[in-house]
C-alpha cells in the first residue's frame, strides 16, 4: 500500500497521560499536514511541515501539543497531559509540488485513515 | 480570510434521483476549491478539484461541480444517486502559499432505496 498510513488507528487513554501518533506520508511527498476532526465537524488544520521544517502552527495547537518530522519523512504528533477535550480524530495528509508558470504549485492532499483518540 | 459554507447539513435523496450539495466560498483572490468525501470508518477521498482552469469540473463516481464566480458558489452535483454515495461530503478551500485546507462543516448525504 503506497498511501498515507497512520499508527495507531485507535487510542484510548486516561486524562493526564501522554500520547504519540505517527504518520508516514506517501514517498516523495515533501509536505505533511496534521488536522483534527471532532464529531460532526469538518477537519481543522493543526500544523504542517515542508521537508523537516515546521512552517505553520494553528492557534489550536496549544503548548501541550508538539509535532516533529526529523528526517523529512515520517512525522509524530505528541499530546502531553491529555484532556477530555482532546478526544478527536487526528488526520495526516501529504502532498507534492509540481512546476507551473510562476513557480511551484502544490497538488491535492492525500489523507491517511486517521487516529481516533478517546480520553477518559 | 478564506472560508467555505455548506448550506445544508443533511441532504436526503432517493436512489436514482439527482444530487445537489451546495457550497459557497469566500476568498479575496481566485481560490482553489475541492470536494472531499468521507465514508464511515474510511479516510477522506478527493472527489474533484477546481484550480482556475475549466469552470465545470468532473470528478470520480459521476460527480461534477461548477465554479460560479458571480455567485461565489461551487455546488456538487450528480445526475443519479447510488446507494454507495451515502457519506459525508466536505467542500474545501485551499489557503494561499501554505496549502492548508479549510473545510466546511460537512453535508451528510442519505440515499434511500
């Protein structure tokens, strides 16, 4: 399977525990995005990387959240001291650039299956 | 700031009848717009995209969308609904240089036999 993969698919934890999720993008995709989707809502942007550089973080990403992409390939998202409000589906997506007149453009994002987090 | 508004949270159609899912967008420049579909317990899948080429965009599974600048709309249509079309549909706008996606609230499509 050459799509975006995420691990684990489900995580149940107790309030106050730390959790870490992993995302493996499609090979050669240099942009990687994290989104969060709560029940009945559309996904919301959290952060993104271009290669290993984290270029933008949403205000939704409190200081309990940290994301890394150390070698420009897979990425991890860690949540420290989880709260019940962190319960959500965490989605990862990747994309690649193509050349067009005036520079590069980034194509559509390919999404992984998500990690569903439940905080008790 | 860019945004999208999906005008219906829930749409119900009978199998074989047309589907219309409505989306309005707000953007200060020519937007890149997408429709994604999410089936239960499955990942988001791209249906179609508009990136300033043809205003009528054809996607997978018989879906189409028309970009209308004068109406700031990007409605999704399909001539004949199939049971397998039942899912959550998201209208999405891409934000500038970062490429981050801004999703609408979603429309649940129910297809009745």
